[in-house]
């Protein structure tokens, strides 16, 4: 039986090693990095594949990211599977009784086996000869894109083949980086820095339509699915409870849908501010498990025009095979994606709805 999976496309804007202010890499690139990662993880244990240490400066919600697996087809398409660490409480996983009363719900904990790390898998499809990739969400609202970004940035910074180590200052406990050179040639260090940047593939037609018909907008709607796992959702939930009861202490358990419906006619400046804020939110929302959408109702039109339709994203059906209780068989998934390659890629190129 086929399962529904959501695919969302992103464009890699920078990947490699750049001089200050440059938009073109001196060396490196997406295909180069993927081959390098595949070579680097070969023979390693999972624990050796984390490329960064969590820090508040980087992202207070982000823990370690491991390379669970990397698979390549003959045509060059690559599937990367990451394992994204999730928090524990003193070595145990906590769960809450959803039927319990607010402020009195029971909480139970289960110990984590020694040598194991709690988390969830994420899947990323990199079609060969493109500067795009797709997140593949399977039975999970989290797509792990923030983890992937930090994983790639850490790899380019410290572990790629272009890193040149200081042979004098480096020790068995710590590598000291002297600089970067193509292929790691210590005699050819260049004044460059690693960079990895990406953003959602946007389909301008939907927003252009709304922009051209802005004077007809009569209602603005906001649709959220709030989760206790997301800090921003907790703040929004408490704000709603404060508005309803004057008390912000309502406890968010599980997931809850929230719809706001505002009768208004936004000015041109207000419309652009709404779109800009929503687009900025999309940089984080999928990777944090947030669902946040804005819709517009026009005078004389019963359709709600949602901003989410401006993103290269759709749901397709795939026959999923799991290699264990939690992780998909990477080779099987990659074969299915490669068979549907052109139809799925049309989503990123033209914004077509995929029915494969």
C-alpha cells in the first residue's frame, strides 16, 4: 500500500569556499560536497559523523546531527539520511498523559539504552546536475532542514577534503585549521571561507496574483498547528489563553489547530509585510515542525488563496520500505524517486502538482 509523503524543494544558493563578498565559489560545490561526505563517513560509526557541537549561539533548539546513511544512484542522484538528536531528561524520555487535567497531567519516563541517542530520521533527495534538493517528510511533521544546514556548515568548516590542518599546532585531541585550499594542498592556501546557504524554491505566480488583486482582499486568515515541542507555538498558545481568560498559564499538550480570521483590507505596505514575515517564518517552520499558513479571501471570490501554494511543495504517493522500525530503506526510496524524477522535478521548475 502506498504512503503519502510531502516533498518540499529548496535551492542551494551558496556551497563551497568563497572570497569575501563573492557570490561565486573559488572551489567546492554541492556535488563535490556530497561526494566528499560519502567518502568521509565511509567506515565511521554514527557517533563519529556529527560535524558540530550544539550551542545557544547557533540554535538553542538544535542538538547533534548524525549521518545515518548516504545512497547514490548510477545517474548521480543522492539520498542523505540524517539522525537528528532530541532532548532527554536525565537519560530518559518523558511522555505526558493527554487525558489528564491541565496543571495535573501525569508524566512518565522511559530510560534510554546506553549507547543509544533519541531522535528521528530525516530524508533529503539531491537530484544530480541541479542546485536544488527536496526534503521528504514521512509520518513526521519535522523535516530536519535546520539540522542539515548545520551539518553541512560544520562539514565544510572542519572536515571536508579542502581543509588544511596546522601540522604544528594540531594535537591528537584537537585539530587546528590553518586554512582552506582546493584538495587540501598546504602549499596553496587561499583567502576563502566556507559558506552554505539555501532557501525555499518560490513559485511567484500565486503571490503575484494576490499582489495584483490586493484591493479586492477583504479577509486575512491564519492557520497554525501548535505543538508542545515548539517554543514559538507555546508562546502563541499562551497568548491566546491570555486573550481568552486573562491567564497565560494554559498548558499546551499534544497538538492543537488554531485558526484566526481577520476582516481587513491591507494596504500595499501591509500586504508586503505579511508576505515578507511569512516567507521569513518558512525558513524555520518546517525544520522545527511548525505549520503556519496565511490565506486571503477576495471580494466576490469564495476561494481562500494560501501563501503555502507559492512554495514548490506537494504530496506524492510512494511504496515505502522500512529497513528497521524507524528508518526507511534508503536504496529502495532512492530508486522510487529516480523512477519519478522528471515528474517530481517539474514541481520545482513549474509549480505543477505531482500525482505520481
